[in-house]
């Protein structure tokens, strides 16, 4: 089990160069809208989904509950390839510098090996990926670059170079639509929205319709930047709920100041009773900080994304009320699936790709089902069968 201090050190050291721009917007205005809204799809599973009956609050179902069913299969609508893709393809894998991205990168490396491709990994600075993307598109022999969580508008010069060289960028965790031929597909387009919507609905039900939710809003990655409007929209379904926005930055994470900033905000906004981090790694240190400040009984923490050991311990110890676990390695495999389909001249199933990854709700009672879950148990074998490797 990795030491939590080491996790902190790795996370904070990786993002020291990010710009600091903290804006604490205590949006204490209560939503009074009773208009029914259509929430984004969330918590889809390949078997029939059922709502979680567990709750630390009232347990009253006021809005649709996210699924608590762990997916066991990849999307059944993915068609097998007519033939295996060619070997020897050169792929550059861009990996973000947060710990949560390590599992995605390992999956890309493993799948690339199974396909007989050459995969080179480059780590980029979250929020400032330009140098790494430049290195990727100028890598000798590069044919495809797989990337995640990079805003397209800030790498336009690199995209132009890729287009000139015939390199295709296979993107995930970015709301931007495809831009063929250089950006032919967009995978996990609504990942952050689905996660945020599902966790907000759990909080509404858990509170009995009295959730005052503070979003730890991380705007430096496109997929998490999309969460704020999703949470605001979902809260409109709860007349007695309120939304609060506390932006956090990479520099805050690097400095280790996020827990203290959260405590200060909560002390000045005692009505807040739920905290929703934009992604799982932001949870690091929050339970301890709340406990030290005497706020752990006032506030329920949520979480979302992949679940590593630190987040698991928080959930298992009942320091986090619920966690939307996402199969992030599943969408990593879909990025290589897209390359395989391009190489075999197949239509890209954009509708399947954009809804990835599958996810489900975990609570303290079900925490053991969630540790290290990165997608259906046999997903690698299932994709290898789709690619004609087995």
C-alpha cells in the first residue's frame, strides 16, 4: 500500500508550474426552479442498472439515483474487426502528471504490446501540455498520438504540425467534437458531466432534498471544467438545495493548500453540508483537515474518478460518503480501438466512445468492490477478441 505522504509528494511536485488563480465564489443563492430537466446519462452498465438503496442521510429518492451495479462487460455494440490491424505501428502516448493517469498509461502500454505496436509515453504538465505535445508530433515515425484532458485550443500549432505530417490525434476527456482527419474521434466526451451529475443526484437524495453542495472546481482540464454547469443544472431539480463554487488550481495542489482553503471556505459558509471534488485526487488530505477543524460531522465528502488506495481508505473508513468509480482504463482501450478501426478502414462508433467510461456508485459498505476498478474485469481480453488477436 503506497504511503499517503508519498502520494502527496508526487502529486504536488508534478504541478508546481501551474498558474495560481483562486476565486472563492460563495454562490449562496438557492435554486427555486421546479422545471423538470433532462440529466445527462450517468452510471451506465452493460447489465440492468439499479439504484443504490444505501445512504448516510434520509435515503429518500427525490431524483434518479445513480447505478450501484458494477459493469461486467464492455459495450456490446462494438463490432469485431474483419481482420487484425497491422503490427509495427508507432504510437505516442501522452500521460498527465496526476497519479490517476498512471493506470490509463499502463493500459495503453499493455494493449499496444498485445497489438504489436511501438508505444512511447511522454508525461505532460497538466494545464501546460504544449511542450510535450510538440515533442510527440515531432517524434520520429509517429503515426498516432493518444492524449487525454488537453484543451484543443491551446495546442493549435501542434495540431497543424500533426496535420502536415499525417499524424492523427486520438483524444479522450475533452468535450470538443471530432475534427477529421487530424482529430478523427472524441472519446469520453461527457465523462466529467456524467460523473458530476450522478454524484450530485446522490447528494440530493442523501440529504433528503437539502443538499448545499460546494464544488471543488478545477478549470485547468476541459473535462472537469464542464462539471460546474452540470452540477448547477442538476441542483435545479432540488428547490431547497444550494450550489457553491470554490475554484482550485494546480498551483494550490502543488503547494498543498487545498485542504486549508476548503476549511476556510466552510468556516465562512456553515450552511455547506456536501463537498464534491472535481476528481478523486483532490480528496487527498481533506478528511484529515475536516477532522482537525471539527467539520467532519458538518460536511459529507464525495468523490469520483478512478479509485486508488488513498481514496479507498477514505471511503472504507466512512470519511467519504459516496464515490462514483469510473473505468478509466476502459476508455484508454477505446483509444487504441479507434486506431485499430482506422487502420482496418472501419467506421468509428463515436456514439459508444463519447459515453465511456462506464461507472457505478460505491459507498462505505461496498468499498471493497471499487479499489483499483478500471473497467470490466476481462476488458483487455474482450478488446483483444474484437481486434482478432484471439
